[in-house]
C-alpha cells in the first residue's frame, strides 16, 4: 500500500502550472468548459445527471496543467524510467488519496534505455533527433554509412533490407542505412547484423508527403534484445542526407539499466466485491516530449472522474489504473495481468481503456468490438461482452449529437493483456498520426490534410496540443460508462446488479460514419505503439 501524503507536492505542481496554461484561450468553439460548482466534490454524484454536471474539460485540464508542469521540471518528458514519470506517479497518488480512494502501487521490472544520439559527421555535420528501437543492442559506433537498396523520391516502393541479398557486398563494420518499407523492422535489423553491420539507421520511407511517412520513425523490433548492435531511427530527409556519398556518422544507444517502474491502482469497494469494473489509461509519455494528449488526456479524464465519485457507494467494485511503460511495449498492464491468479482474473467484469482522447484535430472513435468497420487482426481475441461496451459508448455519442466512427479492435493498447485472458474490453480514441480526410473534416471540423495529432510522439505534445471540446465530450463518456457499470454489468457478463438511480435513458446508436478502415483505427499500421500498441511501429506496411 502507498499511503504517504504529498499534498504539498501537488500544491507546488499546480502553482507552477498556472504559468503554463494558455490552453483556455485556444479552446475551440463549443468546448465543454462549464466549471462545476464546489458541491461536486462533496456530494454523492450517484446519477448520470449529477455526475455529468460535474466532470468536465475544466476538471481534466487542471490535471493536464499539472502533468505539463511536471514535464517542465523534468527534462520536458514523463517517460518510464525518468524523474518525470516518478513525479507523475506521486501526483496521481496524491490526488487519489485526497479523494479518499484505496491506493496501491504495483511495481514491475523494467529495463530503461536512456536517450540515444545520431550525428552525421561528413559530408555535413549535424545532430539529428532520434531514438532507439525497442530490442536494439547498445553501443557507441562511428563508421562509414552504407545505404542498403534504398529508393528515394515520392512514390517509391522501398523493400530496403528485407532480403539477405540486399546486403551482398556490404562492408563489414559499416553502419547500415535502411529505408522503411515492406517488412518488419526486425527483419531489416537482423539481416544487417548478419551481414556484419556495426549499427543500423532506419529512416522513414517518404513515399508520400505526410508527416507519418516523412517524419522521424522510431519503432520496435518486436521484443527485447533482438539484435546486439545499436538500431536508431531517422526522418526521411535525414536519411536522404545520410545517403550522400562519403557519409560517416556516430550513433549511440546507452547500456540498458534495471529501473523497476510503477502502476498506480485505485479501488473503491462495492457491495459486490467479486464483480470488478476496471478502467485504465497509461501515465507515461515518450522520451521526446511531455505526452499531454498521449496520454495525459486519458489519465486526466480518470483523475477528474475519481474526484467526482469520491462519495459514490457502488454496487460493483470500481478499480482504476494508471499504467507505466506503455510506450515501451504495454509493459505495465501486461505485468499486472500476468500477476493475477485465475480467481482474480475472474473477478474482473470488464476493462475500459482510454488512450489519446483529446487529439487536437480529433475524430471520435470507439473500439470496434462487433467488427462492423474493421476486422480484428489475426490472433486478437474479442471476448464476449465487448460488443455491448462498444454499444454503450455509441449510444452516449448519439445522445449528445456527436458523430463517431470505428477504431480497430487491435489490441494495440493496454487492453491487450485483458482480452488475452478473456476479459471484455472497450475504449475510446481520437486519433494519432493518420491524416484527416476532407470527408472527416466536413463531419468533425478541423483541418483536412493534417494528422489527427501533428505532435504525436513529439516535443510539441504540450498543454497546447489538446482539443478541449473533445476532452469535455470524452470526459463525460468515461464517467458515464464507469458509473453505469458500477451499478450493473449484466449486459456485459450476465452478473445482475441494481438499477441506476434516475435511470439510464439513451437513444439507439446512430451508427459509425464509416470514414475509415484498414489502418488500425486511425493509427498507421506501421506506427502502432511499441506494445501498441502500442506506440512504436513493428512493420513498415
């Protein structure tokens, strides 16, 4: 149990945050910003009407400002293994304990790899933003750069590094410059290592003129310790520069360190303690930035909810989770579920996941449990009851007049560990690096031709990178779902509960808009998180 109060720390964070804000002035027209009355934290918000009166974009924004202030004080990030993540854990614990929740820390093993560097030495001298691929080896390598079967220019169909024959005549000891495209990054890296490369730079494909295919690419080799040589990422433009004749470079991937990390678990015991309603969001950012949309937004929505239902006396036990090391491969949630006994797994009625719920150029998406818009990837189970969770979110969006679409039930976020053991799941998503279409802009507004989140996994994912209308709408969706299931999960797992006070009056779902399909629910299939899930790519096409 984690009981030490640090309210003075929270006060310091919030005081610092007041100088960070600036976001209210940027709120889009119609943003849900009505400030709830002081009575919200003191009363029992046990009906849908009372709870939705109290949760808001404003309430979530308080926590987003705190996360930004934490990043400002800790090298501009809140990544797993860093002081910024530890401070984020402390902040979440303080908020929850102040609201009266039963809070515990779930510690798990974690291998931390510090910031990597990529420097071109000749024919130009420049240091490029980069990062290590998950599964990379460590090392400090200075060598000639040898391009491997690359194709430059728009419209290219790169298969660079996918075949061992691509490395015929490769100079042993050189750095292999490999282009994204056609096969898993692991295949490219393993082929390079077998050919005698001392290190690998994988740069973006650049076949189309979008941020997703032009910007920095850093992904996963699909496991840990896949190769023994350092593997780092680069943008397409940097790859073009590194491909010049006479290019030499230095790449550094630090030695990994054992740094155990923490999940934060908060529980409110219900009348039926054998029927647990779980909801979670990952708390960590990438090393590149503060992670305010990804995933401060989901974390903040849950914190606002926790404060507003502090007086609730639920029928079913409510358990909320803030996961660590999601960006490194869904590690925190996977370790948590792996530690549960069969009996403990059986107590969990359902799991709700909230990852990126306030993207600046958003569309509203619901995990597609019934596969009406997307077929789940091979091997990804959809437990019974997941369809009913999807339907609840769809009915909510319909009730507030918000159009929505399907996000692939891909398992590329923290719900993966739960569905692998048969626990029904669902969740919300507002988009990452995929480009918004003209059709989508006509439905949801925003800017066609720009990514849902142009700052996805970048330094600019700051307090100015959230859409407060999306934040407000989804804060209500999160709250409604948790409240409804705290009374009864009968529609999901057949366990009878009690009627929700005041009833639940939602219309039939209007149905998804059908504007997307085939690219992981708005996530480029190559740019899924490292677990995702979740945020790091494993494939190039």
